[in-house]
DNA sequence: CACGATTGGTTCGTCAAGTGAACCCAGCAG
DNA sequence: CTGCTGGGTTCACTTGACGAACCAATCGTG
């Protein structure tokens, strides 16, 4: 049995998972971010690579900008009119592990023919990159069984 | 600038991120899994802790079972009628990093008063647990800038 | 056996969200 | 002025989420 928090009787409001999903959990949002991490920045390119309806894409970009995950920056290539592009902010860049986690699971369980469509390599040494759970003491954990969730809710002392 | 794959001209169909989101990307799915990792297993408890409509919860549980992320196992406590509960499969347990990634981002950017509502500790040593990007050579990476995505699409040799 | 309580759902009407096609505007080329 | 392209908005339609009501199986009680 997994270590559980007294059969899960703590306050779920303010849960970080729910909060994050409120920001990037709508349809297409995480796929927009995938494209952003791949270097796609312009509306038309996003629309083409994603295949999302323009109205939805427009809305998702607006909320991601509003949330500070992307910024909309105008730029002008020489001899061309001014355009603008969507770029990851540091806040948005910190969603990288989330995308990688989703990708790794899909690579393991959904890959056709056992071959992942995209590999991540360390830019310096070229070795494949993975996400891992580690503790501050440097121990590597293999899964949720080795993890102890500890609630620190402000008002839950009377739990 | 992030390292990008020739301005992102590879085949997105079969993308593992999209595939994973097709399995767990609907509303409530990842929150159901959060509860599962916290040890909540019964329909009524899920419904209470999540606050999701029963119809939606029922549908999400059915698809998660269908996808092999959860199993529906009957059990009978002594002196009680038979019930059934939803348990994580190994496939479901491997979604743990995804949940942790979402939680860590929320802890960093959404926590009221800078205090995360839930802390993860290593069961053995009690030290806080985090998700980290590491390469096979053991180097720790700090973000997407140090990662090189390499497409391995079967039909994309003519990219 | 009938009665009510509990678990674990389904059904239904309503409202929000996603979808695709069409349209719109600015700026540049000719 | 016309046409083309990027970056959207508007609209009609379909799908999905929501909450309340209802339903079936099972148990303890009388």
C-alpha cells in the first residue's frame, strides 16, 4: 500500500496540482507549450503544427500570456512588416519537466514499435536525458512507494 | 535561443505528449490520479474529495480503467457487503512523475504565502524529494536550454 | 420477507467549451 | 487599386461538463 495521508483527509483546495492544471490544463495548452519548447513562436506556425482551431489557439495563447507563461513580443524582420511572436518566460520554461514527464510516459506506453518519436539528449555530452525523483540526500527513488506525502496545510492542524 | 529541431519540422502525429494527454488530459483525470496516489480508492470518496460531478467521474474512471491506468477490483471487508475500488496499475503508477512535475510548478508559482500545501519526503531518509533532469552520464541539467531534442521519426528521413 | 440506508452508479436538462468555415484588417508587392 | 499573407474574430454547430434526480444491488433490522 502506498503511504497515504490518513486516508487522504487534508484540504484539497490550494492543491498545487489543481492549481497548475487550472493554468495549463485546458485542451491544447500543454501542446502549445510543447511547440514553444520546440522553438515554434508564431501564430500561424502553431496553428499549422497543432491543427487546433484558430479561435481556441487564440484563447489559449491569451490566457498563457495572461498567466505569465508566455510573452507576446513584437519583432520586425528587415524588409518585412512588424509581427509578433510568443516566447516562453522563465515561468513557462519551468514547465519543461511537466512536458518531459508526459513525454516519457507516452514513450514507454504508447510508442508504436517501441520507438520514441523524439529523443532528448544532453547538449554537452550527448547522453540521453531522463527525469528522475531524487531526495535532497542524493538518493534516487524509483516510485511513489518510497515517497511520503506530508501535508502542511495552514488550517489543518485540527485534522 | 532554445535548441530547436530545424524550426520544428517533424511529424507531430504520434507525439508522446499528445498521446499521453489523450489518455489523461481530460478534465479531472489527473486529479483522479492525484487522489489515487494519495490512497483514495472508492467512488464515493473520490467524488467527495474532488467535488466532480458523478457522471464525469464515472466516465473518467471508466476510461482510465480501459486504458489500463487503474483497475477496478472487488473486495469485501468482513461483515460488510462487497464493494469495489479503483487501484493504480504499474502503468498508472508510472504517471507519478507527471503529477509531481505539476505539483512542483504549482508549489513554486501558485503557493499562497510561499508555503506548499504538501511536501514529499523520502520514506527512508526523510529528505525532501524533487524531480530532476539528469542525463545518462549523471550530469544534472537545469532546464530546456541544455537539452537537444532529436527526432527519430520513421518516415521523416526526408525532412 | 418488507424497510430503509449506503454504495455506486445512470439519466436528463442546461450551460459552457471546442470545432471548422467564413470573414476581417493591416501591410506590402505589383 | 488588387491581390496575398499573417494574425486574428465571428458565427453556427457539436461536444463536454454540470447538478439534481433517479435507480439497482446489498446489507442490517424487524
